[in-house]
C-alpha cells in the first residue's frame, strides 16, 4: 500500500487516555490495523480488526456518527491507514498516537485472544 507519509500532518494524534474515554462515551470507533498474530497475542478491548496488509477503506463499517480512530502497535501503521482512508475519500483523520505501547503505558486494559 503506497501512501505519502509526508502527509502525516493530515492525521490527528489522540492520546490513549483520550481514545479510552471516547470509546467509553460512545464517541469513537477504534479500528486496529495490526496483523492477526499480533491481535491474538494482545488486543484492544472493543476494537474492530482490519489488518493493514489487506486494508481496504471500503470495509470500514458505517461509524454511525462516531469518529473513526485507527490504532496499531506504535502509531506508524495507524497513520498509514488514516492516510489511505483519506486518499479513498473517507473523512477518517484520527489515530492513537503511541499505539498499543502507549495504551499499555497509560495503564489501560488489553485482552488476549483477539
């Protein structure tokens, strides 16, 4: 998947705390773009998994008024997914800065088994 990462300024960084609160408040739809083996080892609670290796922005379900937030391990692939979605005409410009590493550093819960 080719995207211009120099356009990363078109992606809004959200902290793990902001994302967790937004999910709890029903404001965010979290999309995990990590691969199945990563998700099987450790997953975000309440995230939809759409691996970047097979990512198709058209497979993102209607967020029904929620803000779509992409997430990965460290925050790099989530920027790529956001840029790819924008290139496909989707208004999805938010990602979890720091990814799962930041999520865990903030003391937020994860689950095993995807």
